[in-house]
C-alpha cells in the first residue's frame, strides 16, 4: 500500500491510501471524471471516503484514519512505511509521533513545545532518525525513532526545504537543506552543531525553495526561486565534501 499523509488547519493529521489506479490516466479519470466534450467544462468525479471507516472504495485517495493530539494547525508531516510511524509538527512548536498502522499516539519529541512554528519534519529511511527544523528560529533538531535527543544546531541562513539521506559506504546519515544563500548545506544528523559543509548550486542571492531525493535515494533535486532545477548525484557530492 502507498500512503499519503496531510496536516490541516483543523489540527488533524490525515492518513490516506492511494487507490488501485494503474496509471496517471486512470487516476485523473477517477478524480475528475471523464470529460464531457459537449460542454465547455469537465464533470467532477466522485469524492473519496471522508469518515475513515473503510477503504473499500478504489478511488485515487481514501482516508484510512485521522490522528489527533495537536492543539494548533499542523505545519509539517512525514511518514515512514518502513518504521511504521507518522511524525508531525505544529504552528506552536509541538512535534508528535503516531503509529502509522494503528493510529496510536506514541510520543512527543519535546517536553514543552518550542516557541516557534515547526517548518519541516523528516524521517531517515535507513535509521528512522527524525529531524525537525524551525525556519523562524533557524534551528535543527534530531532524535532517534524512540524519541531520544541526538543533536541540535543552528543554521546561518533560513532553510526552505530539507531531506534526510543515508550515504552507503560512508556510513553517514545527512541532513541536506536548501537555504537562502543558494547553496545546499550538509549536516550529520548526530552532530548538527558542527559547521555545515556546503555546495553552491545557484548564484548567491537566489534561494533554494525545494529539495528532494529521487526514489532510490541516489540523487538530490534542488529547485530555485527563479524556476531552475539542478540534479546532483549524492555519491559524487559526498566525495567532494569528504563527509
């Protein structure tokens, strides 16, 4: 099963499962319905289940369950199928972890909420380590899957997007953040306080707005504020940084 997790202004985290559509055409037809060529606008397709009580309907997205516990709008979510957990952060600096399959509340990562909104939450694919970032506070935090604190560190620039990746062969798990200075900044999850190593992707003054990994985790995709996209092989980048 393929899951999608969303957070909303209603303070809920919603877990969805992707339906059985075999390709993008089927998915679009399921979501919007077949176009009526005799009319100027297309017809709307059937909506998915909204009560979470069943996933029998094979639509594009179907609600599995809704996770509670936040007392402010949810600003970031992350899901790990391998670790079977969902992590979510809120506008009031609260970070919660729930079981993906059961929906059960497992733990909170901070004894008391931070004084700043959570802008990003990521879960490491290999280790399950959870990385939390607050853009307004310019601070990174990392935790084990069981909630133990690993490290905390401050960034020099505002970070707009980040991913967590594991480098095979180097035995290193890295936080890769795209920042205001147009560079990718690399930090080890267990030593966020150490100075970040960086690779200048775009010219200074052109912020990186989005960072992602390809499905295999071998390449980093970085998008700029001006619409440019750069793809980097992770293994090659790590060699130059000597991480």
